[in-house]
């Protein structure tokens, strides 16, 4: 298949592009390089630089690539930032999303695998989270992703789109030369590894009074290689609809800190700090639908094993992609 990958120079998009190419598909990466990295591009892929917010950029690229399917990763994805600057999120993730959908429609492309998120569920009343759990986001990031899911639902009804909404839980880990490098790092695992590398002094635990066993937030940490594999399965299937991608196991911030200490051998001092706006207390997936409709199950389920892969990448790239 010819696959058009928006955000293919980013963290998850670059790993998914690699999996697609390894499986014999051809890939066109569309990325603004605002947050993506040239170094993460695969030399086997065609690269088109452009911004989703500019309709001409995306229409020209789609027209040139004429893909069979789209994988849509390009987005802003920070809960905290979205809670301070919602317009940035709606403009990129939703206005950019409409541009993408319209360009697809113009070029007759019906199939889209969309990077959605467990943040679309907010803080559900029941755990674990199934695809039927009501979606009530608690932050603009989750809202922006839900809006685009809903928009694609209308494109499915009106223009016969066949969308798949892959609702990721907490993406983490690294694969080979591809890892997580954000200009401003806010994610827990890379921040822990920065402390272990001596690049920052301590980790802040955002909130110690959540309604969880140890008072810190519980998340379902899913390895980027498992996420990429799910994309490949989705694009090679004829399934359309929503699928959770998680391990089905939850770990608290304190448990992840402990795992990072064991992996790195560094004491990683930690302080409890105020809560971060928009964080739900407990998010764990029920991944059974992914097994049923895609034949997918996370292979990496142990935080220590997942953090090992991230630790290997961060040690090899202490200054991120720029340093290599
Ligand atoms: N977190 C933390 N300290 C940090 C970064 C994150 O305590 O330096 C917490 C955050 O509040 C959340 C969890 O770790 O409860 C996972 O956050 P992350 O930003 O990695 O992913 P998110 O859940 O926002 O997608």
C-alpha cells in the first residue's frame, strides 16, 4: 500500500513509518518539523515538508502522493499546555484535521488510521476503560481529539470514509535509533531519565493526593513498538471504528519512579508538587477489543522492561536527535 503518514518525523509516527517500510509498504511522510526531527526520517520514505493548518500544503502533498491510506499522527499532545492554551490545540488538531479530511476527500482517499487518545474519556466512573465508556474529556487536548473523531464519523457517513480511531494510553519506550525527544519535555519517563543522566536535579510528582492507592496518578504505559504494530494491523485490516491501545495494567507515578531508579541505578530524588491541570487520577484500558478486531496484544507489559528501551535511547542520545 501507499501510506501517507502525517507527523512521520515525530515520536510514534517515525516508529510506525519504520514498521510500514519494513513490511514492504511505501511511505510518504508529511511533517512541518516544528516538533518532528529530520533525523527520525527514514531514508526509504518520501518526505514532504508542510503544515496541516495550511490547506494548500496538505492538498498539494496528498495530490502528489495519491495514497491508499493515511496514518494521522501530527498533532499537539500535551495535557498541561492544552489546559493553558486551548486555541493552539483546536486550531492545529481540529482546523488542521478538517484540512486533512478535505484533502483526502478531494483526492478520493477513504481510509484513515487516526492517533486518538485515552484523554478523550476524561475520568470515567468505571475502570477499566472500554471503547463504550462515555467520552467526557477533562482537558482541551482530549477534547480536540474527540472532536476530530466525531468529525471523521460524519465523513464516514457522508463521504464513505473508513476511519479507525486508535485510542492510545501512555506511549513510552524506544525502538532502535528512534526515541522520544520533545523540545520541552513534560512526560514522566523521559523526565525521570533526564534526572538519571544528570541533566536535571529532581523529579516533581504532580499531586500526591489523588484517589489512588498511593495518592499519585495511575496510567497504562504502552510501548511505542506495540503501538506501531497496531497501526500496521489496522491498515492491513478492513476494520473501522474505535480501539483502545493499552496493556490493561496500571502503574502509579511512584511505581514508575521506582522502576526508573532500578533500571538506571540512580536514586532519582522526587518531591511532591501541586497537581497539574487536567490530569485524571486513574486511566487503565480494557484492551480486549484490540485483540478481537485486530489480533493485537501489547508484548511489552513490564514498566522496567519498557523503561530499559527508553534508557538505552536516552543514553545514546543524551542531547536528543540534535546531538547525533
Ligand atoms: N508526571 C509527573 N511528573 C512529571 C511528568 C509527569 O508527576 O515530571 C505525571 C503526570 O501528572 C501524569 C503522569 O505522570 O499523572 C503521566 O504524565 P505524562 O505527561 O507522561 O503523560 P500524560 O498522562 O499527560 O499523557
